[in-house]
């Protein structure tokens, strides 16, 4: 929508094309930096898991996935703004879900935006098994929140494997299959 308004302002202007190309170039550079951070998080997650530092591993595995999702959204959804609720992407949802989305935090909103983008706008994840796997993103977000902030949760190896590692492996594989990871 912002792009359409800018096009009207700079109608028939070569200047618009120049600045639009520069903006896209900046977004690409920022996505590359974010991708490097994601890859670093994966290395730290694996190291933490090997050293049995499971709470840290939960957080780093989550951020690896989350930052790859942000890179994907930067490249594929110029209208996406993590800091501003956009109701248009959720037009297939009922009013109760939209009201719930308006109250979400940035991570929860981003995950819901990403999932709805894949399922409803692009129909990228059509199989039932893949839809189930993509829904695990929210579970991974909750587990990351628990590992970082919950005073009565401490991840053991068994809890880590069952609640985080297995869902993470499935999510990572699906995101690789649909070119979300390594999309830059």
C-alpha cells in the first residue's frame, strides 16, 4: 500500500525507480545481516545443546527460526511491519481472531502473519502434515519464552528433546523445503 502511494506521488518519475531500487538494496543488506545473525544463533544452539545448556539452546534455536522468517518476510512481503498490526493479511479470519491478533506481542504477531501469509495468501503449505508442522512455530515461541523467563521451568534433556528439538527439526526441514531458510 505504501508503495502504491509513493508511485502516485512520483508518477512517471525516474527518481522513484532509483530510490525504490535503493530501498530494496538496503532491505537486502539488512536481511543479509539478519541471516548471518540467524546462522550464528544456530551455531550457538548446537554448542549449547552439546554442552547440555538446554535453556540457552531453546532460545537460540527459536531465534534461528524467527530471524529466518524475518528475512523471508523482508524479501517477500514489503508491506509487512513487525511494529504495526496490519489487518489486511488476516482478511480470511473472523473478527475474534483479528481482535486477538491486535493484542499480540511482536513475535506472536510475526509468526501469525507468516503462517497466514503462507497458508492463505500464497497457499505454500498445502499438505495437512505441513500445516501441522508450521503450527509448531507458536509452540516453539512459547517454549522459548518459558526457557528465558519462566521461573519454574528448567529444561532437562528429555524435556528439551520432546518439547523443542523434535518440533525444531520438523520446522527447520519444512522451512528449508519451502525456501524460507536459505532464501537470500
